[in-house]
């Protein structure tokens, strides 16, 4: 995303009082720079496929290729099946797995890139009028674009394998809300910390694969021993992934009490990450 800096409204980083750190300020900042965010997201997506022969088709091919590998390894070689309600077909297993991967990939894309995000955009950091806090938002929108393409592919596979999905599939935005808030908050936090702690990238490269196997991607929570389930559900991605599958495959709405609690916790993570970013960004230019 390093390119000529677009003109933006003048914003001072010299003073970041508590008035600029409120949840309302966080939302206002994103809204005020919405046009710039959209332009940079478009530029980000175009830059990913620039010079590629297949171009945007890679957004479809990449998850499908990974899905094929996982389905063969777990569904064919290891004969894994998705709970007692599954038909026993590896294609059935692939649908459940793909749904979880769509959610996890949004999280993994942002969190794995966050520690180096500011270092990739040093020209923006040195421009004191550029709102650097929007860079994680741009990354989030790019990840959501990939999710949208993958979700469309999932619906096609679903129609072929199972027929029409339940009407609750239209409520897919419900689990996406806490996912976006959580990943955005972590991205703000890690992108700021990554400027000062360069080893953070290596640590995150270890954490992401570990978190993949600690999330209910390759297995449903229901098959785990009772003593283990509460531990797995402490993973903030677990209830989001489970909720997504409940909507798409079983037509079940989330438990509203648990859902609202999850949204509130994710919003708190987003706000705290935003505060950390705003408070630490004054030293970015000195470090880079």
C-alpha cells in the first residue's frame, strides 16, 4: 500500500486526549475517512493480483486448493466425519470445514499481517497528517472481500450437496460482527506493538497455526470430552465458528444472551486496541 498519499483531512497526532479515545471517536474516525478507506481497499486488492495471469480468480482458487488438501487428509485418509448428524461423506465434511476456514482466514489474515503493517507503510507514518489508524480497517475490508467470495463459493457447493440452505443463512452478518471487532482490535494492538518489537512477527507465525488446531475447524465441539469443551470455548473464535455453522447448516439462531456478551467483549477489545494504537503512534516515526 505504499504509494502516493491521497489528500486527507488534516489530523494532528500531537495531542491524543481522552476525548479522542472514546468509542464514539473510534467510530467517527472510521466514518470520517470512509472514502479514503474504500479507495485504499480497492488499491490493496488490485495490488495483490497485479501482474498475475489469473488475477482475482486466486481469491477462489486459494481456499479451494487448501480445502482439497484438508478434505483429502482428514476426510479421506483419516476418515474424519462431522458428528453424528453428518452423512459420512467426505464432501459433507468439506462443507463444515470450509465454513470454519472462512471465519478463521479473516482472523488469520489480519493478525498475521498486523505486526508488519506499519513497517510496510512507512511513508504514511512519516506523513503526520495521514490517519494511520485506518490501515487496519483497510486490511479488514480486504479480508472481508475474500470472505464474501469464499462464502459465495460455499453457497454453490452447499446447493450441489444439500440443496437450499435454511433462511437463517441470511443472518451470516451476526457472527461476522464480533469477528470484525475482535480482529480489528487485535490488529490495532499488534500493528502498533510490531513497530517496537520486531520479533512479534515470528511469534505470531507460531501462534496462528497453533490456534487453527485449537479452534473447531476440523472437528465439532460436540465430539470433545465434556471436560475439554469449556477450555476450547475460551478461544474467542470457537463460538463465532460454531454460530456460523448453526445458522448455515441447522437453521438455529444464536443464544442472544451469549451473543450480546460476545459482541460486548469484542467491542471492548476493539476499543482497547484503538486506545493502544493512538497512544503509541507518536513514536512510530522515530523508530522506523
